[in-house]
C-alpha cells in the first residue's frame, strides 16, 4: 500500500485528503492546530498530525514513515512552511509535490501592495474604518497604523490563540469578529456596512478562500479593496491537476463530484446560497443555455446540454475536471431532469441541492398556499389536463411551446371550462416578471412566452367519483346497443380498475363502458374496439362530448383489430361476434395476468364463455347472474319493468394485477 503525506492547511488540502481517503492508500494529514484537525473526518486509512512541525521534525517524520510522496497543500502565504517541507523532502529523498491555489483577478478598482508593511504605508495615507481579513498571526504588523485601535476591525477564527493575538496587538474587544467561514457575498456586505468600512484588506486567497465574495462585497458596500500580493510561488499543480497526477502515479481511481442543483425560477437572487456556491466552485458547469447565462462566472468551463445521457457521457469523458455542477431549472425534485440523470451517475459522488420551484414562487406572488394544489407538467410531455381541471379545484402547470399557455386556455374554453380562473406567470424572478390573471376564455386570445406557468382554479370542481353514469348522459341510437347503467356499474366494479390501467373495450357499441373506463383510469389509456360503422361514429361523438384524450377508437373486428394494441391490464368484452375464444387467447398472449369481464345475454354466448372458463387455466373465475327491473309510470301508478337477465363473467389471468387478492 502506498503511503502519502499531505500538509493540509487549506481547503484544497482537505479536499485532497478526502479524495485519498477513498483510495487504497495510507494517508497522513499534517495540520498546524487542533482546530484544523476538527475539519477532517476520521477514516481507517487516515492518520492526523495536529501540531506545528519544525524543519527538523519534518525530516524525522519523513525518515521514520518512508512516504512515497509528500504533497504540500499549505496556504500560498505560508512560504516559510513550504520551504521547510521542500528542504525536508530533499534531505530525506522523499518525492515532493506542490499543490497550488489558483489566484483570482480583483479588477482595476482594487489597490495591490506587495506585503503587509506596504499595506500599512498605503493605509496611513487614508481616512476611514479598515476591515482586516488577513488573519490574527500577522495582526501585530498593523499596530503601527495611525489610529489603529479606533480604525481597525479584524475578522479572525474563533480560537483562544486568535483572541490572544488580537488583544496583544491592542485591538478593542468590540472590534474583534471571531467567526468561521465560508462567508457569502451577502454576509461580507453586511459586516462591511455594520462597521462602516471604507477599506477591506485581504490576501489573494483564491476562490476556495472566498476571495471572489470579498471582491464583489467590497464593490457593493462601496469599500476600497486592498490586496496583499502573493509571495513568490514554487511551481506546482492545481487540485484537479494534482488528483490526475496522483491517479497516474499510484493507480488511483478518480470519482468525480457532481452537484445537481435547482436554480429556482432563474435569477441569481432567487437561488439559495448553497446553490450559488456550487455554481461558483464548479470546475465545469453543465446545463441549458438559459441557465448557464444566469450562472456562469468569468473563465468557467461550460457545457450546453439538457439530455441526461449526454450530460453523463460528458462527465465520464472529462476526467480533468473534479467538480461538476449540473444546473436544473426550478427544483431538482419537481418535474426535473434529475430523475433520469441520477441513475446514470452511479460512478460519481453526487449531491442534489434543492431550489425554489416555480409553483412555490408563483403561489407566493399570488399570496396563496400550495398545500392543496395538484401539480402537472405540459412542458416537453403529453398530458391531458382537462380531467385534472374538472377533478381538482386548484391545478398548477408548466407549459412549453410557442404560445402554449394561450393554446391551453383555448382548450379549456372548448372543453366547457372557460370560466375557470387562470393566473399566468412569465419571467418569474426577473425584472420583466409578469403575472396575468383572468378566466380561460378571457386569456384564450392572448399571447404568452413559450415557457410559462399557471395556477388554474376551478371552484366548481367536485366530480362524481363512483361509476354508473345515467344512460341519458350518452348520445344514443336505437340501432347501437349500450350497456345500461346498473349492469355497467357491476361490470366496472368487477374489473377493479386502477388509475394507470391499460384497458380494452371489445364490442364497445355506443362507448358507455369505454368512457367510464377512461374517467376511472385517468392516468391510463382506453382502446374501444368496434366493427360497425354506425357504432364507431356514435362512439366518436360520445368521446368528443366527454373530452377524453385517453380514449382511442379502434375500428375493426376483434381479435384482428387488437393485434397492434399495447398489452391490456383490464378488458371488458361486451360483444365478440362469435370470436370469444380467439379474443381471450389474444388477450392472454399479450398479458397472461390480465383481468377480464365479459357479459352474455344469449344461451349460446353463455355456453361459449362457460366452456372457455373450463378450457383456459384462469387463476380465478366468477359468474354472476343479474336481473334488473326499473320503474315506469303508468297513469297514477309506477310499474316495475324487467330487463333481460344478464350473466357477468369475471376471469383473472395468472395473478392479480389490480391490488385485489385472488380467492
């Protein structure tokens, strides 16, 4: 097993230790303080040394442990420590590798000085409060500043040693801000404004050291940024380059870190701080062009992609990047591509960070809750929203396509829902944000952006949830038979439909059973097979009347007309034209577990079904004889008029697929 030693005095050093702990190597992490030790997670293959080592102690450690390599990941300003490590490696013959922190540009409005004495000289020629973020170890060098005790505030680590050094330098207790980072831009701005800082003094600590946040905060707060330049650096590698180098030298396996983040509606202000941090720290940013434009920082590598397979392939083929961030709109758990992407990233270390969904944002803007809202998406997918509007009082939807929202309002109006209230949101969270409220009929002729959202409210939504629509609800003719309401109710109960059922109605007639199937299996699909042209025309008329997108009329004679249909989970046979056995065989060939309900009135069809039940090895069969009598007014009286008795056959293939136990 290889033995590696990492001087882990920086964020990059700790990340390198974390990477190595997941490999088949022995790791020693050297940190200068007990506090530094608390930032490392104990592992079986990790030894932590928490003390300041002299050059002689380093030599003794390297000689005793005989490391294969020492990686120097100390702070860019710890030049003395770096020279001690390099000298100790040279004296003991141990390989040395420097891990460098990439620098950041502060811009032309910053003041650059080579060292602390030069910073003091510059600040002595100024007036106003000074905010120091260069740590406590060199705080005493600033004590020569004119008005030091009154002008200077210092942010230091919350440690006893830090506080002691602040007091020794003569800093007032009220001017000591003992805090542990990282610090966001917003937090930096708040601190600068709270002390009235005119100057922010910092070192170029790189992105990992929060330098970018200090630069932008100084501009926002109106403070001058004073940057103390780095001392001369040894040649070295960045963190991704170091990991690649170690993988090649010691046969290590790299596991990319991937953050899948929800960026919310889109504006930077609507993102969470952890999402912004993941976007900024990424070596490579992936997402749709619109999201990249809102998230990318200058000089950051980007890849414009939406398809999960394309994203996963890119990550796999670019080992030079250690940290990937995939930007998703809204929230990663709300109609997001994260669902399909996650299974493709099993070889990566994946973190999913939630964002503000457009539903949550729009409801907040409207001043209403979303706890009883039914969410659906019409963006990039096919879905019939009309049944949802009829069923639920409040429905939220995402809409895509050219003026998709206007077309949706037209669809609702044509379906008799023109009076529902529609609240449309466009460019949410951006300065051009627009919310339009009206009825579907009022908005049907309006033009909206291609990517819009809406809250649709139907105060009269309270549909009947049981089957058995009255016969009068359907268009009828004398020449086309219809399964009557009472028989239809029993047949549908015996079918035990599920919400996602794939149904066949064989010999559909006027379509009364098929229509109730489609209403019950709202998330499924119904195929109504009918051979007579007059019945097909009536069936289509009833389908239009009920606005059922999940019902497909299939003209033709079963079983031939069923050959290209998907395998059914539930089948109703109202008429077989003498082909009952062939129809049953076709059903069971497509799905051996299908549940079948068939009706018979004539003795011949009763006998045919009875024989089929004997010949075919169903898991469960049942026959119900049903007689129905309905009242008819005769003068001042009501007489009961009997209908033809009917036999209802229930047959279950192999095992139950509908949640019902097979007796």
